[in-house]
C-alpha cells in the first residue's frame, strides 16, 4: 500500500462534533482533503458555513447538522440523519468544548453543570450512541476524543474544564480496552496551547508569558498542525493504535524547569 493510500480517507464518512470551532474545523478540512465526506456538527449554521466553504475549497465535500450535545435525542437524531444522507459512519470526532476562568471557590453550580455536560457527558453519551451502531453492525471505526493538556497536567484557573478533560482521557482508555476486539478504535488527540474561541478569554498577557515559558518551541500551535495526528488516528495508518494519547503541544508536556 502506498503512503498516500495508507493515510487516505477516500470513501469514508467522518462526523465531527464541534466542527464549527477552530481546531475541529481544521480537523474537518484535513479529513476532507484526505477524501472523507465530512459532517460538520455544532450549534451555529453561520459558523459551519465558513468551515464548509473551506472544505469545498480544499476539494472535499460535506454538510452541516445542528446538534445539542447535551441532549441524547439530539445525538440519536444526528446519527439517523447521517445514516440517511451518507449511509454510514467511519470516523467520529468528539470535540465540542466550553471553558471558564472562574476562580474555584466562586464556580457556580450552573456553570459547572454546563461545562461538564458539554465537555464530558456529551462524549459519554455520543460514544454510547455511535458505539452501539458500530458494534451492532460489526464496523471498523475510529473514535477520536479531543482531550487537553489540562487533562494530563493540572492547570491553574480552569478547574472545571480540567476535570472534564481528565474524564475524557479516562473514558477513551476504558472504551479502547472494551472495544479493542470489536474493531472500534478509541484514541485521544491532545492539543497543547492553540488560540481558539474557548480559551481566548483566559489568554491574558501574564498567562501567555507563563505558557511561553513552559513551551520549548516558544509559540502557540497553528490549527493545521493537528492535521497529521488527525489523519494518523482516523485512517488505516493507525490501525493498531487504540487507547493512546497523541500529544501535539510544542514540547509543553516535557518541560519541567
């Protein structure tokens, strides 16, 4: 098999939850370039429009499905819509996420519930909905859950977010073990610091200085620098990979003093 074919997603359908955002939007374009039909999933049709335009400009194809990730029935409807329009699902990306910099002692329960539902519970329920479909139909599939450095190394000021991402890392490993003999691979893609809508509010000059002091490459990541890891996990190139964490962080995780 040629290298091009090894990383090819030709003939596959990828569902990208959070695809209207910056990082998962870039992941959507990468998979479209590799030949996948990409289903961009989110709340905002307006935000999806720019992602679909980028997919089309890259020579790919895709469409938007609106979803409320906090509602099981909405996720079940998503699967039904994709099966009706595309006939199958081969790749699932769980990348919806919200954040907050509220000090720990001031975090209200409604904020905690909102972040937990979006970042953790939604992954749990989506994996149930799509995992049942994959297993009952004996399908080879790849689930890519988007984690965070805060799920690996405790970060200050984002307490609830960090808890939810640690949960994402944990369930990914558990499902990888559970489904390994059934053809469903589950891995975690772990971005380092990439400026995006959900974290710009906490990127004060002081915070940026702290991040750069802990990042050997001395810069933020660019969203297209997730392309390689995305295609590795989504394609046959990663066929023996499950339960792993692919870290793309400019060296952040290896920095101590």
